[in-house]
């Protein structure tokens, strides 16, 4: 699944394209299931915040902390409401590949 942005007008800030790997669907479903299971009343707001934070990567692809092998990790929120997005930025083609999303409380990224 790829969400592409239109080219920026000349003189405007250039945005990287965001590409979501196939596993992101399963990651988001797992997060939604968890929110439903625990009767979260603000699940929609939390998901909107998660997606909004990922959108920041288009303008600031190096904002995440380096975590080895050319990968970076974006910290989103904190504590019980925090998530991590694992991604790779390819500067040559200005593309951010979102590889996985998980809760900060989860241990490691689930392997599909």
C-alpha cells in the first residue's frame, strides 16, 4: 500500500513519499483489537494521532532515532499511549518506508 503525495509547488518545502509495508495493516489491526479489548474510549483519537505522527516523516524523515542497519524508529506519544514506528529512509529517492508499528509496551516487533 503506498500513499503518494503530489509534487510540492516550486519554492515550497519538498516532502518525501511515504510507503507503508504490507505488514502495517496487521500492525494497525493488532493495535485496534487491543484498544477494543481494553474498552478504550479514545481509540479513534489515538489512531488519528498515530497516523498524524507518521505523516511528520514526510517533512522530517530523519527525525526518528537510529536503531541500526539503516533503520530508524519514530517515538510517538509515551507510556501506555505510546507507539513506535520502524522505518527506513532512502535519501536517493526521497522515500520513507514504514516497516512496522508497535506499542511502546510491546517487546520487539512481531514477526509475520
